[in-house]
C-alpha cells in the first residue's frame, strides 16, 4: 500500500482560497482522468466538499507523487501552484488512512461530528467506481471509511455535537433563539435542488416555516423536491424557475442558497432592490487574502518579522468593517449561503436589514466544542480501525502469493499422479483416488503452518517483505501471482457491503 493524499481544507486555507479552488463535477472527472494518466498514480479518488478538496491516489513514488498531485490540483482548481502550495497538506500510508477515517467521523469537519460528510465520501467513491479510477486499495479504503464513520455515530455521543452545516447555519441566523421559534411562520426561499439544498429545505420544514419556495435552473428537479416537501406537511410549497428569484426575494424572510454556479446567484444590489433600500456600491473592499500563519516556529517568526502578520490583521479588520451591516436593527431578511464558491455577494452584509451567514462566517463561528469524552472515544475508534485496516491490507498483499504457491503445489500433485498412472496403469479407481488424496493431504499439511504464519507476519508493520521472500524461496512465477491479483481485483462481489 502506497496511499497518498494531497489536499486543502478550512483548517489549512482561508475561505477565499477554498472558494477559488472549488471543483465542479466535470472538473473532478477530468482531474481523476489526468491523475491516472500521471506516471506515479495507479488509482485515484477526489473528495470535494464546501470546505475541503482532497486528491487520494495509490502511488509508487512518494516525492514524485506529491509533486504530481499538487500540480494537478493547481491546474484543475485554477489557483496557481505557488499560491496553492502553502495551504496544501500531505498524508502518506497509515497517516492518510487515519486522516480519511477522521474525516468520515466528522472530527475534521467545520462542525465537529456532523454526519453529512458520509454522503460526500460515498459520492466520491461512486465517482471513482463509475470512472474506474478507484481500484482495490481505494475501494477498500473508502468502503471502510464509511463503516468507521457509521460506527462512530452509532457507538458514541458524537451526534450530540454533530449538527449538519445547515442546522449550524440556521442557528447562526437565529442568533441565540431556538430555531423552531425563530422559523415559525416564516417564508423561505431555497435556491438549488441538490443534496445540500434538499437538506436545507427538509430542515426548514421540520423547523416549522409557513412556506417554502424552491428555485432551480431545472424546474422538474425543483418540482420533485416540492413533491417531497408537500408530503412532509409544509403548509405551502412551490417550485419556480431561476428567473423568478428576484420576485420571490421580495416576499422571503429566509433565503438558503447552495447551487453549483460558478458566479454569484444573488448580488448585493439585487438584495437591496428586493428590500427597497439603497446600497453604496462604492464602499471599499478589503485587501487581497493574506496567507495564514505557518505552523513551523522559525517560519512563523519570519512571517511576523516581514510584516505578513500585520497585513493579515489589517485584512481581517477590513473584512469585519466591510461586513458590518449599514444599520443597526432587526433583520428583515436572513440569507444563508452554503455554496462554494459562494452564491451570495458577501457585500450583502452591508445592506440595511440583511443578516448574512456564509461559509466564511460559519468557519469563524464554529467553536468545535463537543463533549470531550465523545471526541476521545471516536479518536480511539479511529486509531483501532486504522491499525486493523493496515493489518488487513498487508495480509491481503501476500494473499496472491500464497494462492500462487498452493496452485503450484496442486500442479505438482497433478503431475505426479499423472506420472504414477503411467508407471502403474493397473491401479483401479479406488486405489488411485486414495493415493491422490494421501498426496494432497501431505502437501496441505506441509504448507499449512508456513502459509498461516506468513500471513500473520505479513499483517504486522514491516511485513511487506514476506511475500517477496516466499516468491523467492519457492521460485514462483511473477506472472502467476499477478494473474491472481487481477482476478481478485475484477471480482464483481469485491468490496460490496
């Protein structure tokens, strides 16, 4: 196993960089194809969410793999490699497994413990399977990550802290009030009909909103969501096309937007027009994004000395000033932007009567403070599962060699029985069967202890060399071993759960 992951997330990069680096579905497809075409990679999968982009690959060379995967992420995200590199993290082999299992359990999420990441991991695996870029290693890895995530949620209390990003965003909009009390009687506009928007609509329905309007580029998809919401008991629910958003905005109390658009869906001017208020388009924008402080202490000292720290502080202050609402008072409309890149102009903060919560403000508001005991319990589960996965992968690595050895032994037995038939042609069927069975039992007994022991040794750290030793000792044909591996990989029942 030579598993490598290169990525960036809300923990390593500012939202402004994540927003620019976000990958649409067609970009993910091209990224996977190009990764497999690159020399170091034999398998690939991409996990892209609103707050992380990670490229997983099975590579045969670590340094070449890191360079190639980093370059491919830069090319397909549209962010230059020099700019992207400071925000990238790299995990290899067991550390890469530990990272994905932690992600699956919600330990690395913006809202610790949230369960939506499991659906996103499932989608990443499905895309890799559809494009045939996920082979044996990544199929096993992602399938096990899903099982580990489900185990964490079923065996611990992490769910008590694990709100979805939608719920967390609505709580921020409610500003301390109970969401059900805050949402009662409100009219909601949901823009988009994908998985996140559908979750938002369902959450609003449970919270008790009076009306939900779903706007989507494809009306049929919006109508399917409306039908589901109607069955959930929402008093009034309608589907509209995107061109009707401006009119619906004038009647909405709450707007949740999460589309796959590459540009803004709602500008600050459109929001101001819907509320009938003026908006100062000449207001100064904050400065360009400044790189986050490095973890290395020596680099951090240089970062402070050359003025980057001051620039970063000034940038944050400018953002806060720019985001400050133009007037003080109760919000007339609440906007929740869950898209990456963003759907709603960040300058809408400054429109009188608007409260806007987006991915950036959610990142700042996230306290990441669930019950410590639950988090510790999940971490223990992750550590145990990482060890078990590593042992299973190392054991699986030697299995084709063991199978090839037993196949060779069976061929030797068959050859010797054929030779015996030539020398003792008068043996009857009963005698021949008894001799054949005896020879097979002898061979099986001779092979049993060493093959069992070599599997045990191979499952331990550093046990990868036992397969090579076995092939060398018994002069096994490498082509036979490779054929066994290919047959196992092409097994249609492999990895199904």
